[in-house]
C-alpha cells in the first residue's frame, strides 16, 4: 500500500498513464476487438439460425423464435455501431487525469457530474453503478479519453481497464449534489461499502443471467416438444435445455461462493508475477493467464481462469495479488482489489 495525503492507506491499483493513448496498450485494443468480433459473429449466427428455422420448420412458434433472434441481432448491431466502434476510435486520444475538488464532483442518482479544467466551465456527465460512484467519491480520480466530435468520452476509474461512455455538457446533471466520501475498510472486505455494493451488482447480474438461461432452456425444450416430431431431434433439444438450465444455476452457485468468501475472509497481499500474456476471452470482459505468487513457504503457481480483465491488469501492473482468507497451495480463492469493484476466483497450485 502507499499513503494518501490524509494518512489513509490507498491500495496500489492499475491506472492509465496521463498523456499516453490507450491504443499503446495491446490489451486495450484486444478488449475492444474481442467485443466487436463477438457481436459480429453472434449476429451472423442468429441470422443463419432464424433463416434456417423459418425455411426448414415453418410455423407460428418458429416464426416467433425467428423474430426474437432478429430483435437480438438488431440490438447487437446497435451496440456495435454506437458503442464498440466509437470506443475503438477514442482509444487513439491521450488519457487525461481529472481530480475534482470541492463542488466539482456531483451526483444525481446514477449520473455523475465532474467539472473539467479550463477557462470555460464544462462538465463530464456519465452513468455509473453504485460501486463505482462510491469509489469515485472516495478516491476523486477519474481518467478521460477523448472527446470525439459528438462530445463523447471514455471514462475510467482507478483499478479498471474497461471504461464507460460519458458526454461533455455545459451544465451538470439536474438535481446533482456533492456526495459524502464513504468510510472504506481496506482490511475487512465485508465492511467495505465499495466491495459490498459491487457484490449486490454481481448478484443482480447473476440473477439476470440465470433467468435468461432458464427461459432460453424453456423455449428450446418447448420448441423441441411441440414443433419437432423426430425423437432424435427432440432428445437433442431436451439435452440443450438441460445444459442451459444447469449453466444458469451454476452462475448463482459461483456468486454465492464469492459472497461467502467476502463475509469471512480479510484481505491478504501477495507478491505476484504473470508468466504469460493476458488472453482476453470472447466477451472482452474476462481473460486468463498463468503466474506465480510468493507464499510464506515459498513460491507457488497461480492460474487465472476466466477472471475479469480488471483483476488481471492490476496484477500485471502492480505485482500484487490480493486474496480473501489464508492463502495455501491447492486452494481456490477469491481475489480482487481492496476498496475497488474487482472480484474473482483464482487457483493456487
């Protein structure tokens, strides 16, 4: 840890380098490219599935399924053209650090307004989840990349490589007020408002994924039972339905395990090194790598399998891995960053 001017400890975290464009980091480019490829490939797949279903098995149920796949494809194309591709262009702009003082950081619900330096007062307005709002209220450091001709900027916070879109405005969000700085506990995760808020967000996402997968399983099973007459085809759709239902339930099990670890374990700081490059997964939000950590009885291997890219980049840039509970060889442990919305599981070997 290093110390803030107030004497309160601050955990070393990944931060963009002011003045350098994010495109200089191959990992930044890889995240955006993976997001673009996933949206393009899945959209092509959905179009082919919808067309094939409509041609091979005509009927009302099939047309409804084709319409649903078409709507999802349109939504993904909107994300591609209005979010991902503009983000790729913004990466060529240099990063700027803004440290808002009193009266220069305001909140209105989920909208955050940050006063920008300059002779003419302008405001960055961005929507952030609760965990990131709490982090910003306590840390008061925000990184901007841009703006583009439409006034859009990428907004990043300490500890996160994946940013969010914001806009430059002449006024702050209506009804915005100065937030109070939270009292963060960088030792006990269960007492840290940033970590507990992030866990609530993870639970919400997990329930959303689970419900979506269970509904998808129901649609697949119903389609197989009602539309298809071949017993082999019905058996395949039943197996797919069971697969997606189980996959959705496993998301809840994983989140429950993460919550239990946060409640019972204090943070432990380990010296860590990545031995491989970070390999970004298909969604762009998760990745994997191999590395080493220093335990009390010597060096041990660590495997990062489908953990957040934010966690990986913090280990890469700080040489630290924070785990919850007593570390030991052969353990699967929750890891993250004290005081930041970063959590995941790692395997010590």
